[in-house]
């Protein structure tokens, strides 16, 4: 019951944030592009929460990632107030909020991939599992950069807000590097926490079946 309350709270928080962000975003087209992953993932999670429930860790981090995307969509990444505060605090040349998004873009897909591979018994725990999960996270990051490129080709100057490069010629490479850092950070202890939650999840699934 406590767990269901947590998941309901996470879902309602994301839904409320999504609605509020869509009332008057800085740029409507950019908002739609930025929150598109949330709009795609949410129905999938709802449809699979009984047949393939994820660990608590994943649900919490997916919700956190969704909130990062929604806030970036509302303001555009280059204009998020939190990013300006960090920029001023550390005397940076640009608003770094988009790097948080790319860090989560590595962290969450790494954990999702790892959980699927483990629970379907495609791989056992170990270095190869973690290596392939990181590779999938990097592939997703690279594909997202391709999407940004395609949007730029289609929209021309209208894609500037979505790209959010802020004049950095190496933005694409640094985005993927930050995603790599996010994926690799799982190995600092989140992998062990995920292992424990997966082990605890099995008897819960059996009781519910």
C-alpha cells in the first residue's frame, strides 16, 4: 500500500508538472519536442505496471527524469532559472541545465536496460551486463543527437531553442560524454541497490499472480 501511494504521488506530480508547463511555455514547439519522451513513456509504464512492474529505484528516477525534461521544455534548456543560478555560482560561460538532462539520459536508460536484461535472464550480473547496458544508454544518447540534427534540418533557424547549443561548437560531443558519465555513475552503487530491489520484486510478483 505504501509503495502504491509512492507511485501514485510520483505519477500525479509528473502529470501536474506537465500540465502547468504546457499552459504558457516559452516556445510551444520546443516544449512539445522536449516533453515528447514523457508523453511516450507514460502510457508504456501504465500499460506494463502489472505485467512487468519495475523496481522502486527505476520508477523514482524515471519520474525525476520526466521532471527535468518538463522544466527544460517549459523554459527551454538555455533559460531554466536553476541553470542560471548554477552558472552564476560556478562562474560558467553558459547555462548548464541541459547537462543535467543528458546526465539523466545516460543514467535512466542504463538502469532500464540493465533491469530488462537481468529479469529476462538474457545476461547474468557482471561486467558484460554493465558494459552492454552502458552501450545501450550511449546509443540512445547518440540517436537523440541525430533527432536534434533532423529537427534542425527540417526547421532551420526555428530549431535553435530545441538544440540549445548556446554557441558551443562541441555541444553534441559534450552531451554524449555527460550521458556516459550518467550511465557509468550506476556502477557507484546503484547497480547493487537495483539488484536487491529486483530480488525483492520477484516474490511480490508471484504473490500478485
